[in-house]
């Protein structure tokens, strides 16, 4: 999802280019400027629930309040309309998105390939989380997102407060089936918050059946991303640059602009070819599900705090997986040490499946394997495809075959061995 911000600019340029190219020969200005479609107000943005319901699945939109007051928009597919299994035991699964993404990312592949749909049809109760600051979680009990204090959080707080709140809420809202643990799937930042939570509050490991880390990001010493390596020396330390960049919304949310891009990418809109053209330029090579990409453009980037990015850059510069670096003075106040402490990942005793790849520029094989050495209960899944990359875990056109079906098989095997627990 890292290229979505740039995609917006490409869309604008292409829109101008396509419209200009269309003006050849005599121009009927009345028809040009009296386009009936222009008189129709922009369509409201469909939510994750709207999108899943459109495919016939029962869909729910929940609002969950965290311990520190953030209100999270979380979506649920409680059962499968194909199975009609609403009265049967349905193991709970939580899916957590990556940085600048949201719950929509999980359903982009559609009902034949998307993990939430496949899980529901396999008999699971599916929850899709949205971290604070994303388009579905821009509310707080006392703070406005227009206030800078709203954005004073990193992925540490997402793990400690958001994920715990969603897990506990899902376990309370599962129709009295007596479950005390869930399955978890995270992509990119969705893995980082898992590692942070399970090492910092180890008791939550006992609320996990199996955990699946797609493109695990924790130690970042060997990543190859040119962008991260170029800005890391400037923003990966506590200095004037990072202070000016910190604690604010990244790519400030603009409802009008987002509505425009959402409408451009609608299947029945006159400028849909512009959206499709932008996707083809950005994602050439045949590895990405191009049908899904315009839908992704309609909902991304979904928002985040700049502190989340700063925290990642600190990890890359230090080579450690540790808490946010506030600078020596505040570190002493908050942590009692000059340097932030490392996350004690050795305390993560839940069953963790690590899914990683050679061409992932944000989760280097060396870093993933270094972290795995410290995990007491893990299974390694090194992707056989040498070209598999960070975004492929969400958008590769064969993700069902190589990732989703194997993950579901692992979950079902766990359930079959633990009947009655």
C-alpha cells in the first residue's frame, strides 16, 4: 500500500491528460459543459460493511472505545450466507491492516479470493480492525482529530490499546459460544502491533490460537527500501526535523478530495478509465490483481500519525525493536533510561506463523529470521516465489493459492485438534 499516496498525484495528471486528449475536432460546448453526470452529487463512500454486504455477506459495523478514549470503527462478517451457520460455533479471526491502510484492504480481491470472504465461507467469525487515525477510526471521546494531541500516538499505542480493545470486544460479542481466544492475521504494521502487544502484555498470548504475520516488520536493520534509507538519517533520530514532523496527521484527510478519487474509481463512472490507466502505470508486471486496484485507489491512503512513521525510522536507524525514542530527557522520565527499552519478544509464547519473502523491501529475510530466533513458538513460511514482495501478501493475483488457503488450512487444523476448547 506504500504507493497509494503517489497514486493520487498520478490520477490527477492522467485525468487532465485524458480529458485534454478527448478534445479533438469541432467541440460542442453545450454538450461538453452540460454533462448530466456533473449535475449529480458525488456518491457517498461505501464502507467495508457496504462492500461485503454487496456480495451477499452479513455485515456489521461496530464502534469500540479504547482505554485511552479512541473510538475504533471495526467491521465484522459474523457468518456465511452460503453456509447459514449463524447458529453453529464459529471461531473468531481478527485481521489487522498495515500502515496507511484500513479494513478495505482485506476485501479488495473480492469474494473468490479475499481472505475475509474465504474465512467466512470456511466457518469463521471474521473481524476487520481499523487502527486509530484511519478513515474509520477518526473519533475520540474528548479529542477532535483537528487537535494535535489526537495524533500523539505510534504503533505502540495501536498494539497496547487498539488491538487489546478489539480482541476483548470480539470475545464478548460472539453469541455466547464460550470462546476465550481468537486467530489473528496481520500485514506489515499489523504484525508490528502484534509483536509489541504480545511482548509488552504477555497475558494476551493466551487469547491467541494461531497468529499469522504477513511481511513481519519489527527489526528493520537490513531493509532495502531506498525511501526509508534516504530519510532515516534525518527523521530516525530525535532532532529538529523529527520534532517538526512528529505528532500530526500524515496526508491530512480531505473529504472532498477523497470523494472525488472514490468516484473516479467507481465502475460506472465516466472517468473510470483514468483510474485503471493509473493502476496499470503504477503496478506493471502482471503480479497484481488489476481488478482490485481501482477499488484500492478509492479508499487509500487511509491515514495515520507521523509518529508511526518516525517510530519505524527509529527502528531502521537503531537496528533494534524497541519503544518510541522521545529523546534522552523524556526517555529518563518515561522509561527511566536514556535509551528506550527493547520489546521482550522472548515473552511471545503464542503460536506465530511467519510469512516472509526474498523481494520484500521492508521486511528483509535477515531481519525476519533474526527476530524469529528469539520467538519460542514459531513456524517459518519462506515464500518460494523469489519475486514475492511486501504488497503481494495483499494484492498478488494468486494470493488465495499461496497465502490465504494455507492460512485457513492451518486454522482449521488447529480447530479440529482442539474441539470443545
